[in-house]
């Protein structure tokens, strides 16, 4: 049985929960509270040196971390990942965009806004840099989705799952999606996929 | 002929230059000055909506951005990327680690330190957050390399190329690698690979 180390409010964890559910793959979820440092214990760091969730232990004791590497691992060879070489590269392009230009702003602003009592140096740049860069990422997505139903090719893929994870809860960080109609329509399409589960349900 | 939109001091651009050179693949390099906004022109944004280099135009006018998606595209099916399913996932794991936990700190500190006159909100968190997180990333690498020659499996791969790009110039941002002997030995191994080129030479 796959063991998924997870934290329920995490969009990065949600990517893995959502994909495995849609693939019909069983997994055991182990909840760790990142606020309480449960991913920085010696035992966890020994297995996963980066000290972050999500992380998975596969049946044969193989260990893997990084949400987008995990979802690609499970998606390869399924309808959630294209086989065409260039489309496959486009999926990777959007997954790296998500981790570099989207998550550090949209997810981190949500985290800071929903944990107002936690000290964090990033509060100094929340409104001057993080929020504007979050809107930059939304702008890139909106322009891309204006003429497309899905991020890559003609079907739902892990690129959509990765970008959905924090976009659909962006308003919890105070992002206003009113000016992003193509994103809002795409969020509805993702939500209506078979076996979709919400972020707070495994 | 592959067209690579690039900026010579960029470690992200260097990843692509280094891999294509080692693969023996010809390419035309188009230098854009990111400081002067040359990646934010309407013409560039029309092709590459994220407004960042490196980005490539393939022979058949296909467009791709995100450095790690580009190097994976070219590395698949070559000795620079493992075919074993789990090792392939480990390469992806380290590429996402590089873009999420390494580059935003080690590369960005180098950028801020080497451009002292450019205003940037991140200067407010340079020493309180960015530099410590850069050392965190180096610590993860050091522990991993203590018992290994390469990041994945028994050979040099794009995981090594991606992590080499900014680690080997980390001292330009004031990072001290004296306490990281395994990283320093690995840097020498990467540098001694056939057809290696330095960052400032295409």
C-alpha cells in the first residue's frame, strides 16, 4: 500500500490525493502538521531530506518527494499524461511554471493570510512583491486559457491538476478572480471531472 | 536549427547551453538582456507568455519555456536521463527541488548581490530568509552527496546539470562552500565531464 505523508490544507498534498483518487489507486494517508514541525523530525528528515510534504513511500519502500514529481510518476502511462513527446514537454513546462511562478506567490500568500499570528520574514514583501507576482501568474494562465479548454492538448491532465490545486483556493489569500473569466470557467471544468474530490477530503 | 533565447549570466540558460553542447546538438543563441526588459516585449510575450529565458523555438516552430522542461525534452532517450521508471522520477524530484528550494534562494541572492543598484523588494528578506534557505538547500545536497557520486543512480544526468548551474557560482552571491566537501567534490566531477563548457561560454 502506498503511504502518502500529507497535510490536509496543503494544495501540494491535494494534487497527489486528487490524482490517486481519480486513478483509483489506494493509499494510506499519514497526516503531519507542518505548523508544529512534524516534517522536521529526525525520523522524517532521514527519509525525506527536504522536510516537506507531500512525500510518498511506495510498496517496495522506495521514497519520493516533490508533489509534481510524484504526480508525474503516477500519471505516466495513464490518460492523465500525454504520450506525444512535445505535449509531454508542455506538461512539464506548466508543472515547473506552477512551482516557480505560481505556488511561491499564490500558495504562500494564502498561507500567510490564513496564519496571521505566525512570524514570517516574507510578510515584509507580501503586498509589494508576492501578491503582484501571484496576479502575474494568473494573467499568464488567463491568456493561455482564453483559447483553450485545458492546459495541454485537448484533455484534462496533471498540468490541470497541479495548477488547480492552489488556484481554486486563491481567494483564501485575498486574490480576486473576478477579472479572470477563462480561469473561472476552467476551474468549473476541472471540478466536474469524474471522481473529483475537494481539497479537504481524502 | 534550434533557437535558444538566452542571457549569458543566467544559470537557467546555462543548463540548456551545457546539455545541448554535451549532446552535440547545434543551436542558435539569441541573447536578451533581462535587466533591460528584453524578455517583456510584446513580441517575446506573444511567443513566451511567462516572459522569461531560457526559452526555445524548435525546428518546427514549436515553443517551449522553463529551463528544466527544456533540458528534460532534449535529454529523454539519451544517457543524460535514466530510463528506469523510479530513477526517472528521482531526476524529476531533484529538478523540482532545484526550482523550488534552491534557485529562488541561491540564484536570487547571487542576482541581488551582483546588482546592488537595482531596486528589489526581496532585499528586505535577503539575509533573514533567502540566504538561510539557500544554505538549507546546500545542506540537503551535501547530505545526499556524502554517499553518492551523482544525484540519481550511478551516472551524470540532467539532475546534476540543473543543480550545478547555480551551485557552482553560489560564491558570487556570498555563499561559502567551505563546509560542504561533498558538494565541492561533486562540482569537480561535473566540471570534468566530456564537452563541459563554462557558464560564460556558449
